[in-house]
């Protein structure tokens, strides 16, 4: 039976304090146990017996998915029965993955990170020609999400010029994993406003995504529509982010001057809620430092919410604070929880 893990309720965000990356192992275990208790089901291998981690290395080494978080997540999945051979690390750029310390500097036919396969999408080895996101209007014309775009499946030949209108999906996350965990970073972006959970799961998870960045309308519509593709969304079970370092202005390239840190990790099945929390933090930092706020609210938030992907209503977002579990006994329960103020 190809059982897909249950997504947690919309608006639910699990939070744990982690004063340093040394505590990430216990922190990730605590978060996953909190999710498992909430949905009443453990994250154990199913029919496909593989799991994906969608990393983010787009902004360079200074603002990539932290290696300590990647390692902690791998360990947590191993405790649940996944071997390192079956934990697939996915991101777009071979170069960026190499700079972040994920992809080996020596070219190898089977690149690994500490035993886990690394799948750079820009090698074009991991696309299925029958699975792509097709925007029927030129990006400059698509000012509102018409929801005419879709994941197309078929054997139609890609005629000259048609490939430029198509963004191919990461086939392993569609066909090869029981579920996948989105592991974004947090940075501002001129076209998106917030480059967070939604963007990492969509634009940085397909080919030919730069065509959407001409303006905020096309970028936001593409984010929402790709996230709503059923075959992609159904296995996108969790989003895990560390606030170890995030950037509130000057993105998407990393700039340490405009980066701040908080000792907390978030886990949720709702990427819209996470991005709303990130958006509020970015604007708080901009206000403190005398920079203009990101206004209006990024358009992908209401677009994605209208497709049932989550909520951006602050009143409907509930952050559940979890007590950090015992680092000496990670098999024990993560402990009690309470709603954060």
C-alpha cells in the first residue's frame, strides 16, 4: 500500500528553541515527534521506501539550508527506518550545492553527502519529459493567476520554442519518495517579497524558473499554481526551517550585514503560514533598521490560500511551542507542548 503521510492542520506551526546547531539533533526529533503525535501517525517507510529533502542553496554558502539541520534531519529519518541510500537530497544548482558543502568537489558518477544521494536538478537527469508545469500565457501577460496552468502529463512532442514555456518537475519527488520535506531558507526577493517555504518548494524545484521573475504577478501566480499541482503537493508533507540566519533586505544574494539570527526552528505542513511568519519578521527588522517595509503583502500568499494550500491570516496561525527533548535519549517522547503567545 502506497500510504502518504497525513499533513498537519492548516495554520499549525511547531516551534522548538535551539540555542545552537549542536542542539539540532534533539530539536528536529522533538519537532517530528510533535507532528507525529498531532496527526496520530509515525513517519516510517512505506511502499516506495525513499524520502526526499528539498534543500535551498540559492543564496550562496552564507544562507543555505544549514548543514547541521540537514544532518539532524537525516539522523531523525534513520531512526524511523530510512537508510542513507534512501534519503534523497534535492536542489537545483550543482554549483550552489558544491559551494554549500553538499555536493562533492570531485566529480563523481554517484554524488553523495555523507552517504545520501545528491540530486542536482540542473543536470537534467531528474526530469520526466511527460511531467511539467505549462503556463499558457506569456509571463508578461499573466497578471493574475488564472489557474489555467497545470502539470501536464502526456507524450506530446516538445516542438521548437515550446520548451521555453515549460518548467519540468523534479521527478524523484513525484514518483520515487514516500514523502518529502521542504527545507527552505529565508531571504527577501525583489519579485517575490519573501523567498521562503513556498518559493523553495516550487520555483527552485523546477526547470526554467527565471522566466517567472519578470514581475511579482507572474512570480506569485507560478508559485501558487506549482504548489497546487496534486502530484507534487500530496507528498510535500512538511516544511522545516531554521532561523539560525535569515536576511531581511538586499536579497536574494547573501549579505551578512542585513542578516539576523534567532534560536528557533519551525516545522509545519502549511507553507503559507510559515511564509507569513517570515514576512512579519522581515518587516519587523526593516522597521528597526529604518528600511521600507515589504508592502503590499506578497501576492503568492492570497493566491496560495485561495487554492487551499494554507493560511496567511495571523489570527489563524497557531505556533505550538515544544519542549526540547532529552539529547541523551532521542527515542523518548519530545515532552509537552503549549501555545506560544
